[in-house]
C-alpha cells in the first residue's frame, strides 16, 4: 500500500513556480530519495507534505485518504535542513517537549527519550544545555527528536551534514532499522553516493518539475551508455583495436573501456577478442553513477534559478 | 489544538520563571525604584541651596517686608551695587526703582546663578506681597506685625473634596488620584514595552536558531505565536502579582513598626476627620501624618483600580505583543532591522504616555475621553483617568466602550499578526517592506 500519494501538486509564489505539477507515489517501508539542485523546489514540496504550506492545486493522500495536517502531522517526523533547537533549554526537557508537541503524553515521551538516549549513548547529556553541544552532537539530538514519536513517514533533509563517519553510520543504521519496522523515509540530499547506498527509489526535481522517477537500479539502466570494461591478459597495444561492434573509449588500470555500437550486443565484443585469441580475465558493464546522471540532467539549466512570471 | 497552545505556553512560562533573571528583576526592580526615589528626594533636599540676593531698593521700604528664610536671603547692605554684588558673596542682585502708584514699573534681577522657574515666581510673589502690605500700611496704618498675626489666626479653613455617588459621597483626594493615575499609566507603559519586547525577542530567537520550522511541522504557526504571547503574558502577570504581594506585606510590616500609642492617636485623628475637624486635640504631628497617609491610601476604590489595571494590562499587552510578534517574525538576525520595523509600533505607545501626562491635568477633557476609548492609547490613558473616579470622571459608558474596543482591537491585531507571522517565520534573506507585510496580512 502507498503511504503517500502526491497528485499534480502545485505551489506558486509571487515570482516563482516553486512546485509545478509534481506527482509521485511512495510505498510503505521504502527509502525514497528526493533529489534536485538548490532551489529546485524540494523544500517547498516537503513543506506541503508536512502541512506547513497549503498547495495551490493538486492533492496529497496520506494512507489513502486526503491529507489532514491536524491529525496526520503526528505521524510525520520532519528534520529540516535549516534546523535548530532551543539553545538555553535542557536537552532532556527539550526532547520531551518536542515529543509532546507531536502528541505523546509526558510519561511516554520521557520513557522514549530515555530509551533513545541509552541507544545513542547520550544519557549524560540530559541536563546539559544545547549550547554546550558540538554541531555533530546537536545533529544526533535532532535526529532523535525527529523519530522519537515513531512516525509512519520520516522526512530527513540532509541528515548527515556535519556528522563524522562513525555517527553517520550510526544514523544510517537507524534509518535502515526504522524502514524495516515499517516507517517510510523521504531522504533529501545532494550527496549522490549516499542516495545510491541508501535509497530504493528516487525522484529528481528541477525547476519545480519532476524530471526523473524510478528505482535506483532502473534509473541506472535507463541512463547506461553501453560501456563495458574488459580485462585482457597481457594487454599490449590492443587499445588501438578497431572493430565493427564497438569502439575503445579509454583504458583504465589495465582494462579497456569499450562502447558497444548500436545494433550489437556484449557477446559480439567477447567473440571479437576470443577470435583474436586473447584471454579475457574480466568483463563488466559500467553503469553511470547517480552523480553522473544528476549532472547530465541538471547541467544546461541555469545555475541559479531565474525568476519567472507565474501567470500560466 | 488548544492542548498544544497550552504546552507551548507552559514551556514559555516555566523556562522564563525558572530563570534567575526573573527572580532578580522581580525583587530588584521595586528596590531599584524605591532607591531611585529616595536618592532623588535626598538630592533635591540637599541641592536646595539658598539664593543670596543683594537688593538695591530706591523706595526704602522693602527692607521691612522682605524676610530672609531657608530658600532666599536678602541683603540690603548699602555698599552693594551691580558690579560688586558677586564679590560680596551674593548670587544675584535685585534692582527696584521707585515704584509710583498707578503705573506699571519694571524692576530687574541680575544673576550669576539662575533661579529656577519656581524661585522666580517665589520671588515675584514676595515682592507683590510686600507692595500690598506696604500700601495697606500707608492707607490704613495697619502694621506689618498686625497683618502677620491676622494671617496666622485666619488659617482656620481647609478644603476637603467628595465625589458625589448619589446616596453616598466619597472622600476624594486629587493628590492621591493623580499619583495613582501616574503610577498605573506608567506601569502599563513599562510593562507593555518590557513584555512586548520579550515576545519579539523570543520570536526572533526561534527564527534565527531555526527551531521555528521544526516546531511548525508539529503545530500551527498561530499556535506557536499564541503560546508564546500567552506564556510571556503569564510571566508578566506573575511578576505584577508578586509586586503587589511585596508591597502589601511591606506596608503591613511598616504598620507593625508604628508604636501602639501613636496608633491610638491616629484612630483619634481619624475620628476627628470624620466629624469634620481638621485636627483632634492632643494628637501629635506624627500621628496626624500617619492618619493623613492612611486616609490617602483609603480614598481610592482599590478593587476597581486593580480590576481595571489587570484588564488594561492584559488587553494592552495582547494588542501590542501581537504586533511585536509579527515584527519579530519578519526580521532576520539584524537587530537594526528590528529597530526600524519596531518604530511604528513603539510610537503609539510613547504617544499614549505623553497624552497620559497631559490628560492627568484635566482627566475629564476631550483629549482624555477620546484617547482612553481608542484601543491604541486606551490602556495607558484610561488607567491614568480611572483613579479620579468611576463613574464621576469616567462615566460607565466610556469605560464599557473602551473595554469593548480594546477587546475588538486585540482580536484584530492577533488575527493580523498571525497572518504575518505565518509567512514571516519561514522567510529568510531580504528584509520585508511594509507593503509585503501588508500583503502577507491581507492578501495571502
């Protein structure tokens, strides 16, 4: 079942079509990557999903029924990119307070905060103030306050910024664990290697519109360029090889990079070298990284989003 | 919905009340005010230096009428003139030419050290009296000494004013009313600024630390704003209540320190007052002072004043703090920005205070009536007028209309601020203009 369905969502500001008819579905338990360059409209989209903004047009279905911010908001955990905490408030009280705002009773909230603090080894922080914490520590606390009320939908905007690799892994493991328990996660970032590692499904947004939607593997297949890497024993001057089936586009660490021409298959490449009597030690397809795809799709659009009239 | 406002209100309240600065300001502010008053009274008493005025009199009789005292000493020594008066230790020289009857003649004062306005009018009065006394003596041969003794024994009447309330007439005291009016108006003025600014700083803090977006994903912006306003308002009320308790207990303590026999005399004096006598026989001046002071404290209608004060404090606070919250949500980190946007909100508060000081001289006048009905100025100006008496100086219809308009006024400002806040709290970057804020309030 889809936990979230977004249909033709639109939000226009006076000088900007921030979100221009975006649709997507989100199945329960998936980890979903929301990608896009700066100013693409990701934050506006997220703010509509979290009930901060009302859409101008279109609808959001939460668990199959129209999104009702008043009630559904308690099932959502949102960690904005621009995040913060009350600096002068004690850490334990602050976490309990934020959980109470999500509808938990005080006892429930206190108990959950204690559990999470034990899990993240933060027990000694309870009566410290946020201003005493480092940026990374603050980040961990922020993550805890986001997921404490066991939301069905968790939205994380750049959750790893400012975290060291150890703490990044800690959070990453928690994200997997939450997804296994049935939470759905929307993960917004610019860091493509993290998306590749974590996400099942991605959409790419640019200039207010969705330009790509699919599983990570599917998207890579869609954008593959028929590149293969071939390892040959005792490669000498084979980089000058010419053949009908392919062309050699490079040579990397003793392997040839070849691009198969239209109308030929990978077997044709292999037959070519077998016929030449060469001994093949490796043969793998080179798939584009999400980073390459991202850059290819976004490149060519102006770096800074231009203001545009919205009378359309 | 209201549960979340309650949670936010409670957080605002407890984090502030538990703060050390709250305790310090609650107990130190009254102490500071008392200290300030004591020191300024002391300084003004110390600073009341004697003016030594040399007099060059062409008429020859002023010497008999101008008597030196603690504030002015007159020096009639014949060798004084306009050139050497300062050398001889005088601060000014008064030159009185021959004053012919039936003709206005100018006399002059030349000084090194200026006599204040009060000193000048005092001097003028003394000279006028001297001329009158001299003329009475010339025309009727009644001597100066006789006049003085007549004046002394003529001091037998004292005015007491009463407010006519139909069946009963209540003793009134203009001095008490004025003092209480000033204190109430000034307190509302101060509290509006202190707590309005606290709301603005709180909103700015939430915006700049970026906690606002986190919280707004759990509650509506309006709830966050309202919770803050109510929480800080409750802090203000708590502080005010603590002040009242502090004052009352100090007053009781002071009363406890007065010896028993003096209290007996005070009771006697109060009885005498009730019977229409100014002073009871055999009552010491200390007891008279105490009686006077307790009379002063008993004349105003404290219940009504306290009720109105709470009403106008809460109403005025809601009215203005909503506007302060809107401004806090609109500005970014820049304090200067906040100050320039604050001006249109602080101006009416400052104006109201000035209007109040003018209205205190004529609490029933047109300016007072209108300024105490319009919600922008009503909290301060009305509180200045109420101690003069309801329904005497302030008829019931004025009080009712003023209260109704204030309620309508704060509902409007809270509604409008909510709209501005909703947009402003998530906007970063450029400082909004008044036009964009207007759009947020009325078009979005």
